[in-house]
């Protein structure tokens, strides 16, 4: 490769830091400026130029914000904004049934339990807010509850518990779903009443009925219960919106909160004091799942610059900029 | 609402374009001359500033041409850009005049 070609290649690698839309509009032009300013015989970008390009790319990325979500992911999040509160409802139902069956030998009703444990009102209230399509109020409620739960978990040194991790991640998922998607209105429209009923029943049935069949002394009952709810609901969602692009994404999203539970059920985390290894086992799969979904949910290409400028037909060979998109 | 002062790269770019449309490398060369060689606008700084100025409607693309197989895009000042530069000049002038008066650098002042 010639000196010029090598320098150009290296500059292109640095320009890859820029958002796709900016590259499409300005890469060739910027290369022209960079090569015009290069010294004769120069093979590598000067360190100052490299740092300056990366810094410039970061500034533009910060200014333009994250890439818009793919519409299929937006729809999937809209479905999750409805499904996640139902999961909570299922988990709480399971908790009530298993607690009662285990300790009281009988099943008591919601209205008997709630006065004794008002925190259980949270999921019920959330489901009500979501079904009433009060998106902002629901988002505020979830943020408050999730942050409160996180603080409590840290204060009680329970942050290594798969159960808390599940609640916190589910709360974060619901917050993201309410904030970055068209919201419960779209979610309810996509799910439909029958499917909605199917998911609700699956969540509550999984929470309530599978507990006794799956619980063993080695695996704590709450973990089994929560996992059963998540997997049951994910399966119900998959069947309900089967083989659709949105349905697959819903399942992927709902699987994220299940990660810590799966790790706990697998028996990899021993009982006793929480070690760094335990924390890594619980948190890393969750973070990995989240990262994969985040990466997949970004559009590969976007035109952030000149997006609001008049559209011009595709340019002749070479890059192109809309008026004002500099 | 009072405007925030222009940062130096933005000020130099607008000043360069006040003399007429220029392409990217022309702007960097001109900015060097305007600043008496004190400021060297690197490509990352130039295009981050152009991105912001374009987004604010202060500069726009004038025309494009291909030279030696390489694209050149010429930018020009918009009317809003000219007004912004003029108000910045007035602001700087008021400040420098006040500073010069206090330092006794202007004849006839204490």
C-alpha cells in the first residue's frame, strides 16, 4: 500500500468513531481535509489529530444522542410495558399462594393480605396505571419503586440476591419500556384482549401453581417462583405473538430479568456470604443480555444530520449533505 | 434572552465564511491566518463546530465540487450566521473598549 493509501486507511479507521449518518455525509470531505493537511511521506495520523478526531466524534455523538430505536424494538418495548407489570402481579400472586400454602396451610385472599403487607399494592397499582394508559404516572411510580428497592437492597446487603436483582432489572425494563416506546396504548393494541388474558393467566398460574412442583430444599422457593413466572410469561408471550419479529424481541427483553434467577436456580451460587464471584455470576449474564439487546436495537444507519432538512434525491457517486447539514 | 459567547473555533469559522464560501481545508487555513497563526483548527474540531453551527442554522452548504477525485463541500454564512457574528463582534468590541479605557490604552481617557 502506498504511503498515501496507508494514511487514508488509518484516517478512515479513526472516522469510524463518528455516527453513521455523519460519516455518510462528511467522511470523504473530512478525508480530503485531513489528507490536504498531511505532510509529504506521512504514513500515520499525528497523535494530536487522532485524539482530536475521536474527541470530535464523541462531541457529535453526545450532541445527537443515541440512535433511534428500530420500530420493531419500539413495539416490543410497548408490549413489555404492559407485560412487565403483569409479571410483577404474577410474582406477587405466587408469593401470596406459596407463603400461605407453606406457612398457613391455606390460601387467603388478596384483600386479607394487603392490609398486612401494603407493599404488595405496588404491582396492583402499577397494573392499574398501565391499563389506564397513564404512562407518565406509571413511569414515575416504577422509577420511585425501583430506586427505593435498589437502595434498600444495598442497605440490607441484599444486592447479591437473585430475587432483588430480578425485581430491580424488571423495574428498569418497565421504566425503559414506558419511556422509550409508544407506551401501553400501543402495547395493548399489539397484544389484543385475548392474548392479554392469556399472558395474565400464564403469569399468575406460573407464579402460583408451579411453585410446589419445582421447589426443593436446595433452591429457595421464591427464586423458583419468580423464574416460573418469567419463563411462563415469556412462553405465553412467544405463543401469543408467535414467530413475529416483535414477539421474538419481547421474549428477548423478558429474558433479561430472568438471567439472575436462572443463575440462582442452576445452583452456581452457594448459600452463605456473598462473594465477588457470586455477584459476577448474578450480574454479568444480566448485563450481557442487556448489552446484546441494546446493540441489536440500534439501527445500523441513521441520518442524524440534516434530518429535518429538505430531502434531496440520492447523490451522484460520493458523499452528500442536505442543506444545512454541516 | 442573551446569547452565549461564541467559542473561538466557531468565531473563527464564521469570520472565515464572512469573506465568502469556503471548503473545509480553506476554512482551516483562513482561521490560521485570522488568528495570526495562533490557532490551528484540526479536522475533528472543525467538523464538530460545523455540525453545531449547521444545526443552529448559522452556516449552510453552498455547493460541492470534486477535485482530484475528492469531494469538496463549500460552506457559507446564513443570514442568521451573519447576525450572530455581528452581535458577537459588538459584544467583544464593548468589552475590549472598556478594558482599554481602564488601562489607559485609548488616548484622552484617564
